C-alpha cells in the first residue's frame, strides 16, 4: 500500500473524495485543493484512468526540511533516482512554494533538476535529458513553511485533458470542472430517470460531452495517449493493460446503451461546428443534436418533458462586458422559468452578484473555481409554480429587526475583519432577547463561507411553535445577510453535553470543512459536535501561544484538535506534544497539524489522561497550555472538576516546566475562581482574561478566563543545582 495525493481545483475536494472511495481507495481524506488516499499501484492507475475530477495523481517520495537551496539539493539527492528513471530518460520538474524562505518556483525547480542530474552524472557520467511536454518522469515539488514534499506525478499532464478536444473557444471550460457541475446537479440520476441534457450556451460542447461520457461509463482517461508513469522504472505494464481492457469493454457496453438525449446550441455558428467536431472525436456525436440558437429563445426539445439545463454563461471577464452581464443572467432566468417547467437547471455564475440577478430562487449553491476565478454553481428546481415570479414571504417585524441588527454588525466589523485577516468570527450573540442564538461565521481564504447557528434553549414558558418560528427566521435571515445557502448553515440547540462534557456529540456525519485563521488552516466539523473543533473565543489565546512559542518545547494538555499546537509550531516551537484521552480528537489533531505542514517526530500526539501523563512524563517544557473541560467523567480516567482540581493540575504542570517557562491556563467555566492561595507560593500569576477576549465576543466578556503562570525564582526546578554550583565557585 502506498500513500498518494490527488490534486483538484478548490471546491471539488469532497466530490473527489467520494469518487476515490468508489474507485477503491482507502484512508481517504480531503485537504485544500486535493485529497489524500492510500492504495496499491493499481488503485493509482485506476485514479489516473477513471477520475473525472482530479488534476494530477501524485506519489510522494520524501518529505524534508528545505529552508535553503543546499538543504533542498541534499534532500533530493537522498533519493536513489535510478529506481525511477534511466540515465538516458527525460524528466521535468514542477515546483511551487508558499510561506517559505525559498520564494522563486523556477529556481526551486532548477535546483531539483540539477540535484537529480548530478546524481546520475556522478554515478556513471551520463545524465537524463529534459522534456517539459511529455517526459518519462515528471517530478512535483511543493514547498510550504520551508518543508518540501517531493512526488512523482503519475498523471504526467493534467487529467482534465481527456484527449478528445480538437479545438476550443475563447473561454474554455475545463473538463473536470464540467464533471463537477454535472455531479453537483445530479445528472447521472436525472439520466437514469429518463431525462435529457441541454446546454443553451454550449460553446465547444464540454458539458454535453462530459455528460455523455459520464452516463455511458466511458473512462475519462481512455483516449489519453500519455501518462506520467509510462516511462517510470516501476511501471507495471500488465496491470495497466488489464485496466485498459476493462475500460474499453465498459465503454463499448455503455455507448451501445446510450440514449440520444443531448441537446446543445450556441449563438455563434463557429462554436456549433467546434462542438460537433469535438463530439465526433469523443465518439458521441450520434447522440447529439447541435444547432445555432440564441440562448434566450431555446426551449425543451419536442417530446422531452424533463431533464437538466446546464450552462456556463460568460462572466464579463474574458467574454462580454461586465456591465451587460446582469441583464443577460436576468433574461436567462426568465427564459428558464417560462419554458422549462419540471426541469432542473444548473448555472455557473461568475460571482454571487450575477447569480442574484437571476429571478429564480436557488435550491443549492456551490463554490467552484474556474481557473483562479471563484464562481458559484446555482441549482434551480423549475417547478410549475415558477411560471410566475415567486416573491419571498415578507419578514415579520421581529425578523426584520434581526436582519437589521445582523447587517449593522457586519457593516461595523467588515473593515476590521478584512484588515486583521479574520475569517472565523462571531457575528451575533443573543443581541435581541427574542432571538436567543449565537451565529458564528466560518470561512476559508478563498471566501467559501459556512454559518454555525447555536440556538440557546428557550424558557419553558415560551410556546414551542413560537420557538420554532423564531429559529426558522434566524436561519433565513442569516442566510440572506451572509449570502449563504441553507446547506451551508449548521443548526444546533445548545444544551449541555452528556455528563457535562465539553464536547457533547450531536450527529455522526463526519463532514469536515477547511477554514482559515491566522494564516493557518483547520478542519472544522459543524454538525457532529456541540463545538466545531475551533474555539473562536480563544483566537487571541492561540495568537499569544504563537508569540510565546519561539525556541520553546510546547506541551498542549487537553489538546482536543490541537489548534494550539499548530499555532505553537507556526510560532517556531522546537517541538510540540499534544495530549488528549480521545483517539477521535487525536486523529483530528493529526490532520490539523499535517494540513499546515507540521509532521514527523517533532510533533507528538499522546493518548493519555492528563494527570497520568504529567506523573509519568520526565520531559521539561518551556510553554505549557492547559485548557481543561469544566467537568469530565470519562470511564478511562478519574472524574475531573476544573474548580476543584485546577490547582492540583497546575502544580503537576509546574513539575514539567523549565525554569523560564510559562503556563497558559484557560477555561470556560463562567463561575470559575482561581485558587490564589494554593498557587501563589509557587507561581507568579498574571490575569490575562480581559486581553484574551476577541472584539467579536465583547458581549460575553466572561466567556472564558485566562492566566499566565511563571515559576517564582525559588521554585525553579534547577534552583538547587544552580545554588550548588555557586557554593562550589565560592569555595
């Protein structure tokens, strides 16, 4: 079994995850712009041949620190390249860098190439050549935070190049983006139910051709003549030929059963001809009807009652003038509503503003990237009732007040959020007593946004129906103000977890989203637990840990998802140790660390009870973070009560603290009182509670407490040794 990484455009990670699972991959987990997975070489070949969504399939060869060009050169030299290519073979190197001292990707690629070539030259005097188009081996180097990941690119060229496109238009849609649109729109299910596929702005025919090949079970890589593994020394020809034979048989069977249900049109006759030639090359032209028509005058084909209208209108970026685009989208929406009752429609809008210009209510919205451009895929169900414009039900007076408050909060905080680069924050916290909820915004660096709505339990005297109505209004208003679709709003009633646990469980979907904070990335789960994996009120505490961590060994007690460890590592900690009793949270912690490039023996994850770990551990740490639950009654450890047990816990931490070390202690028990009497003799204590509360939590300035504890000089673990040495010097 090998570990692999499949790259893809941002926004497709979860679709690609599901696709790889269906292909047979194991240990599948999504990351930013890609998916990690495990499998045999056959699994990787299947991914290259059958993935409709991936851009490349990478086989990691090594990870190493590469803060300098010499370290980069040495790390590449450590690999025996004769196992991968012959001395007379050709190679190419792709390189990328982020947040690293080496900043020039072309220079990095050159150093990698030089290191490989020099190894061959030193061995027998020969050297591989360079072929940037179709090399025998393509090498991929990614440098992030001075840590290099070196991989073989098994795809060789981007997998969206299927091999059927002879010509294209001015603003072509990549084939894997087209596949993502079709899957999000539910095209395979619509086809199975007898539906048709229609693109009124078909361009070069990409959506229609991808749609036909998808339901005909034709492997997207079947027509490709080149893959990056074909010239690789470890290529298994027998396995690959077997997979090709299987794919050809499946394609033959699928095309034999394919229905003639694909309809396309375009106002430009040259594009119609282009689409026809591409369909012929893909061997599906016999199932297509392609004509010249203006998109706004297209209707359902004769005798076709249902199907999917899918299209990628211009955005005003490369085609058309931006000022004309809202009118085009409005007219398109009116045409869909008037003529396609009973159909589903999917429109890739250039941005949310263009999407709102359509006089239709989207059932679903998905952020997808067309190259570097963030777009939004809108899904509409064109029910008969959409024959007339549908107006939203007016907001109640209370809901309108809530909307006004949310808009005011957003307007007041927007500039500060942008200035400080804050993506995850609290937008509302029971500002209006009638709407007792907290609304948290979670977003990533691309702008993709989710909302986490926690409704506080209403008093018993409030009628249940009133509570439900207010809850519906909260969700509706929040979605409108933040322009977030309902499927991206997680809703919870905030009650105490079982046994008073800090991390009460709600659901078991296992759905994670990647969000950003402090130029770092974290996985949040908005549905399964009361808490999401990222405590937003501790944002400044984490920043403080990053500030204090430089050059220190870091210990994270009750580590949960190790967000604090990620911050400490980013701040230059020598190493990190994260301790938690839950294997589930430690796995989550491992993923958070890896997501930011912090892997290897320098970052330990320990499954243990906190007190037991402190009693048996013999290491010393320069920075210890302690953020315990209010109460815990785990079956695997003694009961814990933060008020009762915190002094004992902190004194145990002191035994593991270096002489100049710092303990950062926080907790969320609002009636908590620090036991000064039990701690003053040993610690110098600074109450850092007020500075640790972020501005967006100002309404709840007691949401947590935070203290910085340093050992008094006489309590230094090294004081006896130092005094002994001084006495000897005096004598």
